């Protein structure tokens, strides 16, 4: 189906999602036109719920604008490398607003995730809100922008909602929502939320490392974060709070006090790191024995599933390392810390059981070989 539009050049950058469920031809046309508008037209957000931000949004510093341009290109390069059409996000969809506005919006929609305070995104209207409070600075804002941009560019399919004439994303990254029929039968629910946030965070770190190499101002701020005084401050905070030193994203002294920002979704990333280690241990020929290189290759495996929505190969690797049903278990991990801890403990036990079964199998084969030679 072609979108009715007078902008054929812009249509080349539009990625049409897959429709899941029953849509009338008229609704399909209306949805596609809406998505085309919000992803391609260089104008401000069309989402009615965020129109009032135009009164409070802050100007975008030149460094932020340059960061947006670089990140837009980097994320599109990731998409095309996986065989997915690029999605160019207009900078007019990004708004730097006071942190109080983001917190109010989170409370309004019942979002208790403190990590979202740095910034939030709306998949339907393709709008990003970035916390403009001074404590974040352009370094933290660019880091958050990478996270939210990855979310917006990872959509795969849409499904009708229980509200007639409306739609929602059925799959976005790893996150999967129930269809209209599923909601009617079992209520609203989503799966793979924790995995989606963890991989988004890991890809965010990957893209941010590439970003700071292209933006001198960010590179200077990054160098300062790993200077002698700041490293000592990180170590002090790590010992005082009992938080691993690598989990601190930003540390600085402000007005006689200390401001520390942690990496988002640390507990979920911990679970995924356990999965990474097991996959690498079980597949040294496929991923290599050098930890840094192997982890990059495993992240590529997750990135492919994240971008394309094709998860079968990834699921096989996970279930080989943790047993049958492990991939489904990973899908139950939410974005809160307790959910991650429960899945992590289950994975620890499942991994031990898999390794124990393998040792027993090797022992049985060895015994059988010895007896056959007698």
C-alpha cells in the first residue's frame, strides 16, 4: 500500500511496519499516513499530550544538535547493516525540558521507573523528551539521546488496540505487547521489557563511545571523567555506596557537593552479562576466547534480534546455555530491580544444572568408552 503524500523523496526514508491483527483498509491508510508524517515532516511534535512543552522547552545547544546529527547517522548505519531500512528522525521531535515536567508526565502515566527521569520517548508520535536540568549537562543529555533514539528506531510491527481506530506497537526492540485479541483475553501485558532496556543500554554505550570520538566537546568531558581526581572520587563513592565503580556514568563536584549519575538498568544489564558469559563459554569457536572481542560479537547477535525482530537464533543460544524455557523466562524480566534479581537467581541455578548435566553426560560417555575397551 502506498501512502498518499506529495513528498516522494521523504518516503524513501520511511520504514513501513508490519501489521499484526485485523485492520480495515481505511485504518491501515490512516495509520501509515500518520506514521509518515511524524517520522519525516520537519515540524514540531503532533502528539496532543506534549504540545504544551513548546512553552517550556529549552533551546538546543550547538553541541547537542551536532550530537543528534551524528547519532542519527550512527543508528541508521546500524539498521542498514542488519538489512533494515534507515529511519531519519527530525530534530524537531526532540525537546529539552525541565526535569520536573518529565517527572510529572511519569506520575501521570504511572511510570515509577526512576531511570526514565533522564529522558523519555513516545513511540507513536516519535517524540523524545530530554531532561534539561543543569546537573545533566550536554554530556548526559547526549548519552540519554542515544538511548531514546535507539528505542524509536527499533519498531517492527503494530497491532490494533481495544480502542476502535487506534493502534499500538506490537513489537519494539525486544519488547512485545499483546494484540487486541490478547488484551481482551488476558489483559494488557508486555514481555521482554527488561531485556529490551538492557540491550538498549548496551547499544547506547556502544554508540556513545563512537559519538565522543566525533564531538570534541564531549571527548573533553569524557576525558575529565577519567582523570585522576574524578577516578578517586568514583572509588570513594563506590566504596561508600557499595556500587561497582564501572556503574557510575557521571561524577562531579557541584556547589560543594557531589553529583553522581549511574548507568541505567544496571540490574537488567547484570542478568544479560551472565547470559553473555555463558554463551561465550559454550561457543569459543563462534565468538572467540578474548573476552572483549567475544562480548562485542555476542552483542552483535543480540543487536541483530533487536533490530530485525528475528529472535530464533538468539533463543537457541540462550536455551543451549541455560536449558529449555530460558528464553521465555528472560521475557518475564521487567524494568524494576526485584524482577531482575529473581531472573538472575533462576538463571544462576539453571546454568549450574546445565553444567552438572553436561559433566554427568561426559562421565557416562567416558565410562562407556573404558568398558568397551575392556
